[in-house]
C-alpha cells in the first residue's frame, strides 16, 4: 500500500459527488467507483478521472487496488454494503446515519473488529475546523459550566411521495436524514442522555416530517433539537454556559463562523472557517490517520459511540412510533 490510501466510492448519488470532489480538490487518491450499473460507474469515473469503474458493488469490493471505500447508498443499504466491503478486506467510511438501527450498527462494528479493519461513520461535521475550535473553547473553560445546547436542522425538501426523503422503505424522514446531526452534536458535547423526550408529525407516506427532541443530562444540562424536512428554519446552534455562549451561524453543520459572547454581551472571539471545497475531506484525513496509527476504534467519533447514537435514534423512534419496513 502507498503512503496514501486508495479510495473507492460506492454509489454515485449527490453526496458521493460532493465527497469525491473534496477528495480530488485536497490531494487524495480516488482509485475506483462502483455503481449498480456500468453506465453510471463509467459516467462518474469520467467526471472525476477515476481509473477503475465497476458495474456492481461486488466488483468494487473485489478490486485489489482499493484500500478503503466510502459508502453513500440510502440508509437501509449501509449495513449490507459495509458487510460486503469488510468481508472483502476493505476499510469503510459509512455515510451517516451509520445504519438504520443499533442492531445493524453493532453487527458492523463486530465484523470490523473481527477482521482488523476500520469502520467509521461519515459524520463529517465532527471533523470541521469550527467544531474543533468549539471543543477547544469549551475545554479551556471560557463558557464556564456548559448547560445547554439549542440546535435545529431544518430544510424544505421535496413533497413528492416517491422522493427518497418521504419513502419509509429508503429510511426517509427528518430523523435519520437531518436529526442525526443535532443528536450527534449533543453526544459530542454531553455524551449519552439520561432522559429523552420526543414528539413528531408525519407525512401521508408515514415518514416523519418534523421531529423535536429534548435530552436531559446530569447536573441539569439540556439539549433541545428540532429537525424537519418540510420547513426551512435558521439552521443555527447555540452552546450556552454559565459564563458565556457560542453562537454558530448558518449552516452550523457545514464550514461556517461563530462568536463567543460573554454574560455581559461582549464578543470574546470570532471564528470563520476557511476550507478548500465543502470540507468533507477532513473525515477522510481522519480515516487515513487512524489506519496509519492502527487505531481501528476511532477517536473523535468512535465506532462504539456511533453504535450508541443509533441506540438513541432507536429510542426516539420508539417514542414516536416510527418503524421501517423489514424491522
């Protein structure tokens, strides 16, 4: 294997385009792409000058020139694709949410461990520069005791019942597509919630249109989250402490800016992200570093935490009565 890992891309949708573009802009080696059809793989390979184009996921998994694969299928296919790749000896970066439920997530985690391979959730927000600085500020004690997170991820997406976002069989709905971001942020700040209170509204397809969550933690800490697929909100986040707060600008889960404001209203710090591309390559940097170090559990977002986050999403779904076909 060369100094840089050789990447494969599994599936050729919009998120695969964004991720691959960031890899190419930032000097990564994209060796292969796999799709369900040869025509789609060929078109994607031509667009990004990728050497190897495979007309099936199985063919991509068997490519000896690929070390790690980014999985960008719809959510219900994540576990199957990850299993295929791990059994073929490939490291995997699996698009969020890691799977559909905690049972699937644990199965993938166990398989990766048994094969001595890295399986990492592609929660790209964790790796962005502004989020790294947020964690530093909290660790420095600037905010005092951090008490509250208030965050939304809301978009006005397609109302077409056949669209992926509205199709239960494709894992559609606000929670898994959008709500996973605030839930992961709350885990990053506070860890596992002690209490979960959730409420939702649903579309005619059965997919959740809007989901609101309140997580309770020891010491009276609280995280308040809203996600929706049919209304566009501010997409901001506020981390509130006893001495100061951090106000993260739109869109908080992408490279953006924030201010640290003390209890008297004075601005203590302003931060603005400067990245090449969309910023999805930072998670790929983490993958290559972890593999080089032999750390197959992860650090900033461990495989165990990804499994636990899926457990939190399961608990939310149980409260609102949301099940996916086949569960």
